[in-house]
């Protein structure tokens, strides 16, 4: 009888402990980033304003047709380039303004996706990307995932960022978005609601895909076909003026790119250029390359304002860093014609499996002592 009592007592102690272990293993099914203004379940703070932060206005209690609850977040982007970046965005961080300089990340192990609802004020607004993690610093995020571009509709639509197989043990950058002036030349107004992490056991991992061809760098202003951002201004960057919405005799479509190089040597380098990067200002420090293995060439159309302008090189790839481009190719020097002319960078035999630097040009004052004005259009991998 004494043995039976001891066994029953042991079982009574074991069962609750086992149940507690099961409950802990199961964990929460969701983790909110934004539910409603001042909701107790909200986590992270939209404090990481980036790029042309002066172009952004935020209302985190917009009552105009929220997806659910009493409010959504309204963002107004003016595209005026207040900080001369040509792009802007916001990171949700913990704590506020944490760029990896302090501890504060959440352990979100077990979550497999982020879902959010979004809509444009009119429809056609384009988010260049949305992201989870990716903040570096002394205390870096253990995950970095991006998705985009996303063309919004005027109606609420749910979007999903797949996180299956990702290390979510430390997440400081809980959510983020970027927009560009190229994709939204007149600015844009959009709304986001119900941002949350979810544990979906049925979701399968998303494999790295090879991009289909053609793969555009620039097709026209304000199109979701465009990839990469003309953010990598080099050399005498103060000598450059960039207009991604020029209507001066575009080769195809409504717009083309107009570039004015003054040749004044503002930074003393005597040369200047621009790299199209993914994401903006990525000199190999962010893991965000496209797999362009299907391409055999990059083609683009160019013309000079007068003819005779000399571009020292046009380039694909070649960015080096922690996450380097897998290869590079160049042509040049190129003497531009006054009429639109197509140029080709041959990529046959090149390893295009990981490309951050999609396209670049450079020129110098020695060959353009009075500066140069030139135009680009229809830049694409084929």
C-alpha cells in the first residue's frame, strides 16, 4: 500500500510538470507588432526613420476605414527628397531608435511568418520592399528577410513574409518598409494595419528563386517592374543631378532617366558615377542579392544631349563586401550619340547567381571638361 501511494504521488508531481513543458513548447500562436493605437499587445516602435525621413508623415491612429479595430497607420510620402536620398522608409525597433547599439531584441522562435494588411489611398502606390530584421550593430538581428516591390490596391489586401527556417532568436527590427521617388514620383499615401508574427505549422520554406527574364532595372517611372535603387553615388557625387522621371524624348514609355554631370569636382575626385543597388546604399553589407542566373546580357538605351559625351564605363556587378556580387562585367569607354542607341553588356559565362549592384556608370572631368548631360532608358537583364 505504501508503494502505491509513493507511485501515485510521483505521478501527481510528474503530470503537471509534463503539462507545463508541453504548454511552454507550444508557445504563443501570434505576436503583434500593430493591432490598434495604444493596444497593450503592440510590440516594437516605428522609430527608425531612414533615407529622406523629412518626406514622411505618419498617423498611427488613422480612423479612415481601418482594416480592423478602430485605427490603422497612415503614411504620407512626399518624394521631395528632403535629404537628397531618393528613398525613405521606417523600421519598427525595440527599444526606440535601436540600430543594434543596445540589447532589446525579442526571441520569436517558433514564428513562421509575418502578415500585414495594406492599401493605397488611390491604388497603384508601390512599396519598394518590406522587411523583417536586418539591423546590424553590436547586437545584430539574427534574421534578414525582404519582400517586394509591392503594388498596392485601393482595397485592403493581406501580405505574407515567409520566415520558415529563419533564426528568429533575436529580432530588434520587427518590421519595416521603404519607398522610392522613382517608383512614386508624385509621392504616395498608404495605410498598414494588423501587423503580426504568426506560428503556421503548415507553411513550407520559401526557396531562393532564379528571377525570370526580362528583369528590369528601369522600365518607366512608377512601375513595379523596376528593381535596384540608384543610391550608390560615387566620386564627386555633388556634381550629379538625377531625374528618374524625365519626359524629354523618352525612348519608350512616358519617361526616361536624365543625368546631369557638372564636372566641377565638388569632392575633389574628378570623376563621378552611380550604382543601382539592392537595397539602397548596399555596398555588400546586406544579404540581398538577386539570382539572375537566367540572364545572358544586360541591354540599355542611351543618348547624349549634344552627342559626343564620354562615359568611361557601364557596369554590372562588382560590389565587394561581406556579401559580394558573384561576378562583374563592363563596357567602355562609350561615346554617346545624340540619337537613342542600344548598348549591350555580354554576360554569357558570368556567374550571375548573386547580384547586389545591378547597374552602374562612371565618367570624369578630363573627358568631359564642360560636364555632360545624358539619358538612359529600358535598362534590363535578358
